[in-house]
């Protein structure tokens, strides 16, 4: 399932390859699309929802960590400093931004002690994953501050359409 290329030059290809947790894949594709537009980026992003076994395998293979995680991001052309996405787009060459892989089962398990609700957890993971594809990181304290601010800004504008719920703010502050 995918959405058509929008006039903004953003295309999100989405697939739900798990059946553990009900996911509105098109809703989350729209959120990913809107984050890319808000960040001023054009190109194609793949958003995939997978089960615990698949995310565990990917985490082991790509991160060297044995066990499941909630989201993984794999930047492609967007991470290449020599690549000019605007020139590629103007030439009709697709800009492959990258892949975001989310595990709804892990999100559901983490939600009560992280974002509060499964809905907010999935929104946070989609935004987080897209920002990683675009080069954001949280390895250093300053990076973490910038990335969390960007996440919260996108969630306020694109997910909640207003201020963050109190439960979300309290939980995020406890992790700061």
C-alpha cells in the first residue's frame, strides 16, 4: 500500500507485515509524509510495520543488539552529503530518503511507561524514525535536546493539533 506522490514531491510507501497489533498504516504514512514536508524534504520513504521476530533480527543484524526494539531507521540518499536531492528531483531521479521500521507489539508494550497511549507511542516512533532518516541523532546531550524538541514540535502540529497531553509531557520530562 502506498500513497500517490504528492505535489510536495514526497512519497511514502507503507506496508503492514505484522498481525499482532491493529495499525492504521495509511494514517501513519500521512504523518511521515507531513513530517517530511515540514522538514522541507522531498523524496521517497518506506514505512514498514513488522512483528517482534523481524525487528529482533533487524536489530541484531544492523545494530549488533540481541533483542527487540521499537523502531529502526535506515537513511539512504538523504544521508549522503555528496547527494543533492533537489538536483536529483529536478532531473526526475527519485530521491530515496530511507526506511523506517516500526514494531507495533513492542510499541504496545512500551506505551504505558513511555508515551502513555499506543496511539501516541506509534506517532512518536514514526516521527522519531523519520527524523533519524533525515540525519537527527541523540548520541550527545545537545543532539538529544534538538531531536526531542523537533519530535515534540511535529507531534504538537501534526498529531495532536495542539499542546501535548499532560500524561505525555509528564512521561517525557521523567526521561529527560
